[in-house]
C-alpha cells in the first residue's frame, strides 16, 4: 500500500464534507511530542472536513488549535519508577474515558504514540465496537515484539512513520499505511545563527553546545547532576564553548530552576520552549534519548545521546530491547555502528559526557564528519511527506467505508 493511495481523490480535491459529515473522533496522546503531532492532524482533519467534531486527551498544542480536552496529560508522561507509581492514575483515567465515550459515542479513537496505556485502552475500545486508529505505533521492531499481536487484535488501522514498518505490520496481518515521518514535514527551518546569537547574547563566532536534559521530570532529575558537572568540565577544558540548556515547555520554571537551572554556571544560558531553534544553530548537542534525538539529526547537528534512570528500571527495560542501541538516529542509520555516541545509566558520567561532547564539537574530528554525513542521508530516507494530511485523509476514507479495503482501492 503506497502513501499516494491512502488519500481518496475527493479528499485531494477538497471535497471532504461528502466523505463523512459530522464524524466524531476522540484523540488520545500521552506526552508533549504526541500532543504536537496530534495538533497537526486535528488541523488537517478540520481542513478536509470542517464539520468534524474532535475531543481528546492532550496538552497546549491541541488546546491551541481549539480541541476540547477531556484531560491534560501532565500526569501521563512519566518514565521509570514514576511510570509504575502512576498506574493507579492511568487505571482511573481509562475508566473515566470509557465511561465518557459511552455517552459521547465517537466514530473512532485516534491514538498517538504512548504504547503502554494506549494498547490497553485499544482492547477495551474494540470490545465496545469503537474503531481504533493508531498513528506513530509502538516501536515493536526495537523492543516488546509481543505487542504486535495486541495491535493486530485491537487496532483497525495503523499509520506508521518509518518505511520499514509497513512491511513488518503487513506480515503480521495488520492494516497499515506508511505516511512518512512528521518531523520532516513539520520541523521548522533552521533559524539565522547571527540573529539568534544577537537575541540571546551569544557570540556567533564561538562554538555553541546545546544541552537537552529531557521533557519529563524523571529524565531531568536523573540527568541534572551529571549534565551540570559535564558542562563545568567542558567550559574548563575550552572556555570558548557557549552552553545553552533547553528547558522543555512542559516543565515549570520554578521546578526546573530548583532541579537544574539554579546550579548551572552563570555563563550558561537557559531557554524555554526554544529547543528547535537551539538545535538548528548549535555546533553539537548533548540530548536525552527520545524524539529530540531525531530532531537533532534532522538539523544535521552532531550529538551525544544520554539517558539515566533508576538502575533496576533501565536494566529491566534493556532486557526487552532487541537492538544494541536506543537512540532513534542510530537505530535508523545502523544500530550496530552508532554515529551518535550513547552514554546510558552508569556510563552517563560527567567525564564521559564532557569528553564525547568536546569531540563532537570538533568539526575536523572523524566522528563529527561521519555523523553529519549520516544525518544528511537520514533526512533523505525519511522524506518530506505532508504527513498530517495523509493521516487525516486516511482516517476520513476509513470512516466513509465499511472497512479498510477502501484505502487500497482508491
């Protein structure tokens, strides 16, 4: 099934209201990145079908495009031990969502990422006769492959973002459409380095190191100290390096200052909700493993990937990983020969982080050249499809049909 065949001809001509009038879709997200992707899909759905009704679980991005929220996901985007402690909350949320949907009666539920909670919900929704679509499905090719069986049983259609996922899902009897990766179509272009530096008091002639400690509290709590000490080591070794710490929009100022910003050297700049501009001008970056690593690669910025959680949590999680690395760019390029150094758990020390970061800041270093070349090729592989529009068109086609067959016939 090709990407081109996923959008019916009448949708491409803008006649979406004839496809399905007055449809209701409940959108479920669990973290800031999914919230952003959901907002793009919501806008595309309304553009193609102005009468569509949307509600969901999300954050500021969905709110900004006018989607009423049943619940925000402030308590959902947790990792490590925090995720285990949040189980009672998730159980309660699941019950409340199911009760609400009995009354609201959506035509479909669109789930985005956040596999653990969403796959449990998909099974209950399926039993109640509600169609389930999944955009950005769990990375079963990297870990927990048993989930693909649950997807086959509970999800009506998958919209995948990596080209190799399409064949994998098809082989397991899952209806699937490859829509391209959302970052390639929605990642803002690089900002002007001179203007950025002028705005924030930086010297464009000096090297800039971006430091991304993560968008979740647990990530910041575990990475704060090693990153702070690594920054101190880097600036001691090379005082000309300018360090810019990216504070995620999801983290409140007082909390972030208490956990990290307040202990940083005075020369370090902390910028909130400017992660992408920072990455686009940085000479190198230290990035907490996650979607941000792929954004960093899309900007062609050499990076060091770090991650640190409770020891038993990380060791337990790695047992379910089928690949020798966890960084998305490394997995997509060559998991057996990572181009971005990965420092996990006990290896994420100030000494290791500072040493690797200084190497990636050196444009003449073989590691830096290799990373830049690999990231340029990765951007070509993922392509720049209008991803949100493809997802919206596919959903509307499915709602207008009696089954997924419509996608392969148009």
